């Protein structure tokens, strides 16, 4: 949301601007490629990804809609994250990138598998995960690896940090609560079905939806 404008991408390849108070559409354009990730506001830019096409990470200026730069990451289905002066984006080509507002690449990190999980940022670190089941902690400034943790199946769900704990959900039917500085497991929540969506955390409660159609709430400490 920027001001009173809410930006929404669709699987039909449409990017909508909607008045957040009235729900009325105030802008629209067609990208011709599915948009699975959420648009992200970075500085004065609206940055969004598309699943296919040669230019699949695009930055538009919010005030006048002018296209500022584009990148080819092999397709983007993970929502970008903002780390101070840089935007962190992950591609289906298996790499995670840091770009400045002008689109200049600061670093890249190869996860060795397509990335469908949205990265997150915390305390000078970037966290990302890939479809080979690995979760990585990276130095946000340099992109160098600090630690790596391996689950037993692909990670599709976006990552989040809450209360100093990194939450990573895997298709192995587990939610891992990790130490974000070391990548060690603090706790593990086991479900009976695969997890594709990012869990939500509120205070000491974590909410998890799984592919059997259920939503579960767990108390965490």
C-alpha cells in the first residue's frame, strides 16, 4: 500500500491499483505473465515480479508510472524484500540478488535450486530458501553465507522472523523455528500434511495452513 493505493497482482498477469478505502480500481495494466508474488514498495519504486518473460523483475516509479529498470531472474514467484538501501529478490534461476534503487546489482547468491519462497531480512541478515529444501542465512551487505539448514523436502512458503525466531515451513509437513543467527533448530512443529503458505505469527501464537485445508494454531515460546 502506498498512500491510499493498494497494489495487487493476479495470475492473469494483471497489476491493479485499488483505492484501499473504497475498493475501487484506480489503475491497471497487463503484464501478459502470471504474478504470484506481491508487489513491493522500495524507495519511490513499485517493484514486482512475473513468472515468465525476458524481463521478470520490473521497477516502476510510483508517482508517474515510468519504468525505471528490469531484470531477468529466470522468472520471479517470490515476493521481494527490502533491506535498508537495497531490495532483495529471488528467481526461479536459483539465485538471490541484492539491487539498489537504480537496479545496480550489489551481490548474488546461488542456492542451486529454484527459489519460490519469499526471502526476509532481519538484523543485517537475509534469509532465503529453495526447492531443494535448504534454508540459508546470508550477510545482507555482502551476500556471503553465514549458515545453512536442510529440511527433508522443498520449501515453498515464505520466511519470516518474529520475536527473534526465524520461521521456515517445509513440504516435509514441519514448521522449523530456527535461531536466525546460527541456523540451529529451537523447536519443530509437525503437521500431517504439506505446507505451501507462509505461517503467520502474532505474539506467541503461530498460525499454519496446510494442503488438507486445515488451519492450526500453536503456542510458541
